[in-house]
């Protein structure tokens, strides 16, 4: 169960009060919390639904804000708005890490603050709001936090792999090459370690809960190390 005070604080951040608390609990429950109880629902189905609801809200709103943009421009903005990193950032605004429900070992290891778990829970919450209050309620929740980001220029939201590729192309270097060096951890909470190689530069490494995230972190490490990007996360 979710402590009443934590529920109240979370719903205030979210801007929505659930009629059915069971939907909220399901949205916050990571698969690791189930243990051997296979009948206990987790948030994977709600995540699937929430991803689609989020996509519809963002696509519709972008079409309204940029009525003369072509499909390519809209797609670039859309992809940046619904990507895992953006959902994880929204989860932090909602302070989802304070209420997400994970297994005991994962809780001790701070897994509830990992970007993939936060992003998945973010989408699951959107799905739960949709089921609890309908599309209008879900749209209000989404736009309350996404709206300020929608008009930001895509180049200001560029991901590390794209940034590194553009830098390499600008210097007429071969494209970056990525490889996963190894993987550790259980299936429900894996950790991948990747390396990026660019000709005439030392390799850079990164880790994450998916191959893509590990490659993104490797690219970010390279960009920061070479002074191409400044670390604005600190």
C-alpha cells in the first residue's frame, strides 16, 4: 500500500487525484516487487498503454503549435518529447522515485532512481490516469508538464549519440562505432557496458540498463571528455 501522505504529495505534483487507488498502485509497481507472486499486477501493461496515450497527446499538440511544419520536423520534435530520457526527467519532476514500488534488493541498490524505471513508471502513471479519468484528464496531466518543452528547438534537446555523430561528420571523421563490452545483473535489472570508438581518439565507455542507454552514456562521456559538451547536469 502507498502511505496516504506520500500519495497526497505525489498527486499534488501530478495534478490529478485518483478515484481508484488500485490503478495508481499498479502504475507504481515495478516487476521486481512481485517476487514469486505471479498474480500480483505490475506496471508493464499500463506502461504500454501510457506510451500510446502520451504519443497521441504530444502528436496532437505539436500539430496545433506548428501548423506549417512538415512531417520530418514534427517527427523530430515528437521523438524528443516521448523518448526515455524526457519521460525520466518528467518522473523526477513528479518525484516518482519517492513512491515507485520495487523489490527489497532493488530498493537497497537505489534502482528506483534509475532512468528506465522512472521513465516506465511515468508512462504507466499516464496510462493509469487515462483509465481512471479518461483522455481529457490524461491530456491535462501530460500538457501540464510537457507544454513548456514543446517549443524548445530540437538542437537544444539533442541526444549524445546524435551530438557525437554530428561532431564527427563536421570534422569529416568516420562515424562513431559502438560495441557492448559486457552485461551484468539479473534479467529484470540488467546493466550494459558499452564503448564508443572514433578514429584517432581514445575509446570512451558508459553503462546503462539497456544497450541504447549504455551507448548514449559512452557518447556523453566522449563529448564531455573532449570538451565538445559542457556538463550541465551538475
